[in-house]
C-alpha cells in the first residue's frame, strides 16, 4: 500500500486501485489506463500493482508508477493525461518545483521526464551503483537528495546533477527514508536502526536517534535469530521501516515503525536543538500494517484506526468514513515497506582465507 | 593487512597471481571508514605523518592510482613527488597484498624512501567518498583499466557517465584525470564520456608538455610494460576538472 498526504488530499494506492480522499472525507476512485502497448506487457507476469505515488507541490499533477513499468500522470481534476512506458521499474518518484518528474529506477539511475510534452525522451540526471530507496528534492529546488542500499546519502545539485554537492555518510546500513524539515535539517532513517539529522550541505551529522532503544532485548534477540536462520543475515539492530514526520512550530512528531515489530513509536523532536524525546507507542493488532501521519495518526490494517495527540497522550478518534471505504477493499490491501531484507549484503569474506594460507606459505619456508 | 614483521626481500609475483577480473558490483567484504575523518592514515604513511605532525602540518593523500595493479606507477612517482602522499587502490586481494608487501620491502631496503606511497584494497567504484573529502585529490590515474569488452559488462567499466560525478567530487578544481589504454575502443569510450561531462575539459599537448608525469604513464606499470613487449598501441587522454559551467552562466 502506498499512501500520500499532500495539499490536503489523501491518496491511497493498493493493488491496482487508486483512491483520493478530500478533506471532506468524500473520495473518488481514479481510472488507471492499461499500457498503450499491450503486447509487450503480456510477457511480464510481475503483476501490475501500483508502486509509487507523488504529487507536485502546486497540486497540478499527481503521478503513479506500476510494477509493469507504467508511469501515469493525472491532472488537477484527476484525469490521466500521460501514460508512459518506463524502461525500468521505478523505485521512487518525485516532482521538482518546475514540475519536471524525477524517476529513480531499480538500477540506481534517476531520469527526468517532462510531463508537459508527449513522447519526450527522459534525461539521465544521476546514477548510484546500487538501488535508490528514497529521493527528495529540496523546497528551494536546488538539490536532489538520494539514498541507497550502500549506506550513502548523496546531495546533488539540480538540474546540474552531474555535480555532487555533498555526501552525508555515517549510516551503517541501507538508508530507507529521507525527510526535510522546514528549517532545512535533513532526517534519514536506516537499516541500522537509527534516524540521523544532518546539515546536508556540509555533510555534517547533527544528532542521532537510536530507535531500537525501546525494543525489549528478548524480542530483538528472537527477530535477529530468525533472520539469521532463515536468510543468513546477521544484524544486531532492527531496521527502521517507516518514518512519518509531522511539523508544527518548533515541535516535530516522528512516528516510527521497526522491522517485524507491530508497534508505532512516537517521538518529539525539537527542531531547534534537535533533541529527541520518546512520547509513547501504539500497539498494532496485526503484523502487517501501513500508517501515515497528518495532524492525526492513521493506522491501516484491514481497517483504519485514527489517533489524536494531546501533549504526551494519544487518544483514539473516530474516522468512520475512511474506515468504511478502506474496509470495503480489504482483500486488496497489501502492506509493504521500504525495508526489504534484500537490502542486506551477503558478506563473503575472502581476505581471511587468503591471509591464512599466506601465513602457512611463509612459515613453511 | 601485511604481517607484523615485514620481510625485507621483495615479494615474488608468482605467489600473488589472481584471476584477471573481479566483479566491482558484488558485495565483497571491504574495510572502509564510515567517513574520511575516521580514516587512520598513520598506519599507511607512518613516517610522513609523524614528520608532519611534528611540524604541525596537515598532509593528506593527493594522488590516487585507481586499479593500481602491481603498483609500478606508485614506485615511479614516489621519488618524483617526495612530499606528496600517493595512494594506490586495488580491488583484488592478492594483488593489493603484493603491492603492500612490495612497499614494505622497499621501505626497509631503502630507509627514508618510499614513505609517501601506500596501497589499500578497496572498490574505487563504491567507496571513494568514504576515503576522501570533497575536492581533496589533485590527480587521479586510470592506467590500462579493465576493458570489459561485452556490451552487457560496460557498466563495470571504471569510467562511466555516473561515476564521473564521483571522481569530480573527490577532485579539486584544476585536478587532473590521466587515462591510458591499449584498447582503442575503451580509449574512445573514456575520452568521449569525459568530454561530454560538464566538469571536465580535455588538456591539449601544449598544456601537457611540461608535465613530467606524462612520459611515465606509458611504461611505469606492469600492464604498460606488457603492452610494450607485445608492440601494442597506447592511447592517452588527459582531462582537467573545471568549475561548474552551470553556475558560471547563471551568475
Ligand atoms: C588491467 S589492470 C591494470 C593495472 C595497473 N594500473 C597497470 O597499469 O598495470 C586493472 C586493475 O584494476 C583493478 N580494478 C578493477 N576494478 C576496480 C575497482 N572497482 N576498484 C579498484 N580496483 C579495480 C583490477 O583488479 C586490476 O588490477
């Protein structure tokens, strides 16, 4: 399930359904056109689910991508105006302030599409050596920030993205999510279980939140052991799967979920001194869920529950219309996250082996 | 990674041979610093760094030989630039270990020489920003890089459109990229990609004629010597990093 809350519109995409909710809670379902070259797509049996969604800041355009490599752009009144076939599956999309659409593909390349012109060839902006997991563009429109499976956050100039402004290095695993605060501090969530705060133009880490602090030792151990047994992955911290951010004045609320933990942890972040304090957590009834944060927190399993914040308390609030609508589609809901175990590296160590044999050779002289 | 007591005799290459190609995309196990500030260079250049600390100076690596192979260029450059720290980066375990042993042996045979060169095993396609700060390097060398002839393997080529952005990032303005190869197709590929990149400008003969490094590029390295023995061609292309024309035009 992909959720987007932007310009007072809530977009929910799951399977091949796209719903948009207005602030009045009324909703409509958008048409998703089939690919224009149906012959080609017959071969692809990966499914046709929606993978990404994004809106332009001026709410002129909304775009989605699908597993069968479609890029569909909608106008303000929710009519599809472009149906483009992408060369590679998209992993993340976003609009630049000039309404150029940026598409990060599975190979780690970022392409720029001009959605105003039909059949215009995309331009290659930049490339990572590994898959790009998240991508954002600064509000000033001068920087694209991308993060990848190789622990890196790259800050590139835009549109002259061949020019790298900075790298923000420090994460010890793949970087799953990026968010820019209003004061231009960059937040990044990672497979290493931390959220870090950056001055991204200087590549300087300003603070760090260890989100595993709240996880009980026994539960952590159990999940770590399972991963080791089932996937041969060795980790000591649980990755951050989803980080949602809501800003009002100096207070920022972070809602964070961790791999395999059916809980959402809430933190308060002071955007001035960047100190974080734990507020509360919410237990989720199901292991698979999606959530998003607006002025409220909504959790979606096969139904929707809403919460209000009141200082450090969280109270249930009614969200009947949303719940009724979403529940109707419960067989189609699929909850995915940014944190796939595939992002871990299988480390094969060939050095120790070699050095051991070399030692034997030298000793036998 | 070398043994505690370095041998004083030069290492023999036959103990260090390895398959020619190592997949730069695979997840090898590398030791790399999280950030350039965390890198312990003292281990690699103990004498130079000690001296400089005594004089309160700050030295850092300025020349980088990418895919240095058996290290011939490092050894040639060492006496030519005695005050510059020069690093070779090599992905293959045995080959990089050979270079480390070779430098250790040279240092013990010639006290006070070869202190400014070192070799690290790493994947230059992935980890340059972990080792070097923005604009830190003055010269980058790509001597006889692996040609990866097949089209499907072109993305393994050490010079490509996207990686050039990273090389530009670690190079200072005015910094130089030297490339040489015996494979005409690869030469054209490298020269073409570098020419198209807005942050690089090709250097002409006139500009290069006083550069003492140029003549050394042809046969300092093992690969260069092999090409000479086989009477192969050698194609040179040298580029300079320039400031971003995008900003020059708008300001
Ligand atoms: C054909 S050899 C040339 C070696 C040396 N420059 C010479 O002229 O003799 C290319 C070298 O680049 C190394 N290499 C290839 N990809 C690399 C990478 N991503 N990082 C570091 N070294 C790499 C190879 O292991 C090989 O030793």
